[in-house]
C-alpha cells in the first residue's frame, strides 16, 4: 500500500509540473504575442513617419489639394507634417504603454512633453484641421482629451492659429 501511495504522489507531482509548464508556456506566448502586436503597430507608424519626413524634406510631395493657410506654402506644409511626425511618435508611446510595454513613469514623461507640444499654435492648427490623420481610434480619443485640457493662447482663440 505504501508503494501505491508513493506512486500516486509521484503522478500528482508530475501532473502538476506538466500543468505548470503549460501555464508558463501560455503566459510566455501571450507576452510574445503582445510584443509582436506592439512591434507591428510601431512598424506601421514608422512607415507613416518616413512618408511624412519625405514631405518635410520636400514639401512638393505633400498631398494635392492640401489647401494650407496663407504664408509660405512650403513652410506650412513642412510645419504641418513635422507636427504629424511628433504626434506619430507619441502614438507609438501611447500604444506601447497601453499594451504594457512602456512603464508608467516613462510614459508620464512623454505625456508631459506632448502637453507642451500640444499647446503650440501650429500643433493646435494641425490638430483642428480636417485633413486626414491616420490614427488609432483610442489614441484619437485620448488626444481629444489632451487637446481639451491644453491651454490655448488667447491670441490663437481670437485670431486663429498662426502657421508657425
């Protein structure tokens, strides 16, 4: 009887070890999947950044009919796409944080920096424009909150956003 009890104990320990190994493997797979998801998202935004950088470097590559405000259209185009590039970088940070890949303290520094950028008249103008911005819907909603809580200089409210 003693050997039977010992055999059952060994089988139970073995079964628990196998079950623990499966749970550990599942958690590792989940972490890998999340990291891959963030990497894919980041790559897509990086490709957008490359296209936007091309327009900053050569504003004539900007979309036809961009209908920029008065002033130097080349500089307005460059400024608009530069602000989009900053927004894209923040979108990567936001998404990475949302997926648990970026720590809270580091994301807080991004948020603080982005709030400073969002207060700039050129960024405000870019954000309010009706031009196409390819953004994650959750990020768009997050930025709407940021923009709502960002203090806009009184001159921008009275006279419209300057182009620089």
